């Protein structure tokens, strides 16, 4: 039986983690709700001063996230919050950070990464050999704090050392938030981000630094971080594999199709697309892909595959 002190600590930890993950809990709307005028004003401020367009996101999601900032600033109404947003660069940055979700973990949904390690990566390397190619490009789109692309690097380092000598492998990670990209490059994480990581991976590739875990320079050096907007197709990364997981769910269906079309165009023929467990192909995009694993949401472009 846990001691009182341990039970209190356990309760506080769980409470902290629940607050940290409160992405899906909708706060009450501010007094007066969101008028079309106020909502348009917030959109214009974000567009003109941060080049961030909220029109593509689901209104319900956006209003929920804005409500969090309104409550945090103790603004009485949405109009009052608009006035604050107009004059405060700091609040504008906090709002952008709140609108771009950055909650992830290493080896999140481990079964997906296991499939990558046992089937997808071996097949991709086999394809490179068959086609006489020397370069493999992997793209983590919407990379958040870097957990996903670093997980790719860890799998490659652990299981494919020979292939890393044989081929040039580029891992590109993009996100719209410059601040989160800067933090990701430091490779410092709390224990909550590493709960799914195998013990031997922690032992070999991380060192303890106070209450943080620091990823080894060798693994950090395998990933290139860039700012990237999923709607800016001109800067998409031509890739053999794209992970875009738990991103589409925040967008309206029409915008999901736009994003998927851009990703499809960035994939090589036979390239691999991996979506989140709650996401799927929509509209005409279904015709562009064959399914490798429906459970893990793994698809191959143009129904051309070596699997």
C-alpha cells in the first residue's frame, strides 16, 4: 500500500499530467461568446502579424483554444481579449503556441514504429537497392517537439546500422512554430515524453540532466529541423516516407484533402504515408494510395509496392 506521502505525490503527478494533456477538454466560452466580428478580428491579427491563418482549422477547435487564453488573461469578453492581442506581442506569441498543439511522445503508438522497424524500413531499403538509389528521405510533418523524428533516428541507429553506412538517410522534421523547433533541436525531454521508449534505448542514447533527459548528439545530428506550413506546397520535402500523424484531425475535411494532396505530390512513387490512428484518407485521395496496414494507417502511393 502506498504511503500517504507517496499517494499525495502520485495524485499531484497525475493531476499535473492531466492538466498538461487537457487538449480535448473544452473550457467554457467567454461571456458573450464569439461574435463573427471578434473572430474575424483575431484571424486578421494572426494573419497580418504572424502569417498564421486559422481559417483552415475547425472553428470549434480554434474557439476552444482561444477560450483558454481568454481565461488565462482574465479578459472579460472576446472584444477585451482582441484589444489585448492587438497591443501585446507576448500574448500573440502565447496564442499561436496554444493554437499549434505540441503534445507528443517518443515511440507514441509503439505498434506503428514496430511495423516501421520490422517491415517498412527493410522494404524501403530493398527498393533503393533494386532501383540503384543511394538516398532515402524521411519527413516528419508537424513534428511538434521532435519526439517523432528522433524516434525514427533511434530505430535506424538501433536496427539499421549497416544500411546507414550503405545509404545516405535524411530525416527532415517540420513544424509551423519556430519556438518549438528551437526547443526540439536541444533534445531535452521530461520523463513523461519517454514513457513509451524501451529501457535499452534510454540507457544507450539519453543521459540524465537534473529532471530532464538529454538525447545524444549523434542522434540529434541525424535530424534536420525546418519551419514548414502544410499548405505551403512549394516548400514540401520530396520524400520516400512521410509521417503526418494526429495533425489532420484539427482541420476541416476540405483542408484535409488539400494537405493530403500536397503530401501525395511530395511522395516518390511507391512512397509511404503514415497517418494517425484517428485519421484516414479522404475524397479522391483514396485513389492515389494502396493500403499496407489499415490498423496502423500505413499507405503506399499509387498502389505500387514491393511489399
